[in-house]
C-alpha cells in the first residue's frame, strides 16, 4: 500500500523528470510520455514500481499536452521515437499512433484503458459554489482545446447554455473572457498562482481519496472547486446536477516500438503496464488521485 503522506508533484510546464535513486545502478530506463493531468500519478506509481522491482530500472517521464506528445511520437516513428510508453488523455491519440505499437513476443501492442478523468472549475481566491458565472467575469483559463482533451471538455461545457460561446479548437483566444494555456498542468499552475481568478483544471489536481471517499485536497491553493461531470451528475464541490455534459474523458495508453529498446527494456515496459493496471499500488494511486478505473 502506498504512503498517503507522499508530497504531490506540482503540475507546471512540460518537463522531463528523472526518477533518481543514486545508490542504485540502473541498466534500463523506461521513457514515458504522459498527458499532464496524469504526471503526478505516474511519478508515484513509477516510484513504487522501482522499490517493488528492487532497482535495476529508472524512468524518464515527460509531461505535456496529449497533442504535443502525439506529434512527437509520429515525428520520431520507430527509429527515433521518444517514448517506450504513451499515456494519453484520450482514446484518439493512442489509436493514431497504434501502427507504432511495440512488438513484444511476436505481438504488436494495442491501446489499453487506464483511467477516466473529469474537469473541475476551480479557484484559489474566489468562491465557485454556483459554477461558472454568467456572464463570465473576470477572465477564466482553460487548457488549449486543440491539443488537450481536458481543454476540449471545458470548451464543450462553455459552448452550452447559459454561455453558448461558440468556441472551437481554431478560435483565436481570448474569446469572451476565456483564455488558454498550453496544457492542463500549466492551466492548473495559472489558477493556483491566481494569474486567473479561476479556470478549468483536472480533477486529479484538486481531489484526493484517502480510502473514505473523494475530498477537496487542502494541501494546495485551489480549494474552491465545482466539478462538471461528463453526465451532468452531482460532483466534487456540489450536490446538485448540471445541465452541461461532454464526452467522457477516457484515457488510453500504448507501448511503443523504438530502436533504442533492448529486449530487457521491452519486458520491463510490459511488466510496468501490468503493474499500473493490476497491482494494488497501481489501482490505489489512481483511486487516490480520484480517477475512475
């Protein structure tokens, strides 16, 4: 079982994080490209896996928008592909790179489900007990909807009544006091720092489940929250339903083929995926960060 006192990683700009245990000599590194919403969760799972595995493996973890990660994977192909494992915030991106699936024991790996996400309207300074105000004032921020599925979900909400903003992935933002940020991690950072009064963030950034149910995470700044569930049902921060809905955020991953892999690396990637999906740590951490599994 994981340690609930572990400090949560700050979700900020895209960066490559290396899990380091300097007392160990590691022969193999698993390179992961992960959608920004899942960065803290996968770091904790990777850390737990290191100790479970007894060393001998390290992780290079790059978090960014799903769109940017997908573009990097397609540009690199199997020759210079940047990642052994892609954890997306949607189903479309893993499907788009599925021809690059890792060939392991003669089987080409296919996309797999690992989490369901949700968007939360949040603020570090302002009450959001009624959800998004109408009209929108002051400005709010969403992740770039052309690259970030969480941003697309937020855009879908704002295109419904009572706002009916008519936003699109090609809109020139800001529109009607709606601004964008590069990914859901940088969006959270902007809301946390009160750069914007409020914005749409990933539920995993503001929610924790300590085993007794979901609660607002008070260890960070964004404690005023109002969840918009995909089906309009009651959510974190409110007991009522909403009229707004959006396609459920279903997050898939895929193991990727690249020339830098050794057979040992490939075996470790498959083993780590199984650990993510089926181990008590993998399940508990995803639940801890309030993902649907």
